[in-house]
């Protein structure tokens, strides 16, 4: 299996696991969106908490070139940690939510 195919598989497994965690409060549906052709992967929340609408991205990951770009991570555990625990090198993970200046100090790829 080539590197990118392996990365896709791991990302989809991690995001699928996160989508199965039901929020403790409200009537909120977890959705996964996989655009395998363009390498965009997301977990979304949609629903209601009391009378307030809940909608937004929990996790957004892209594959660009041969690197995994974490665009947004709203989890407590940290998707980057899960990726490294799955055997992906920190050199292939970009924390895109950090500014380019900060990335040189975060221990992951700069981009």
C-alpha cells in the first residue's frame, strides 16, 4: 500500500471513530464527509441544544502533496496525537491552524 493510500485509510478510521461519539447534551447528529477524490475529510455536528442551533466542523483534515494538513481540530485528545499513535511521522503532519511562523516550533511539519 502506498503512503497516501495508507494516510487516507488512517484518517477515515480516526474520523469515523469520532463521528460515533454522541454528544452528551442536545439532539445533535454527527456527520462524516469524505471527499476522497480531492482529499478533504471532515466531521460535522448538526442539531439543537435546547432552543439553540448547533452546527459546525469538529475536525477538518486535508491531504496536500504528501502531507496531512489538520485545518481544524475541536477535539480534546488531538487528532495529531492520534495520527502519530497510528504510525504517521510528525514530519508528515502540518498543524495548519497554527500560523506559519509558529509551526517551526510546534514539533510538526512546517508545510
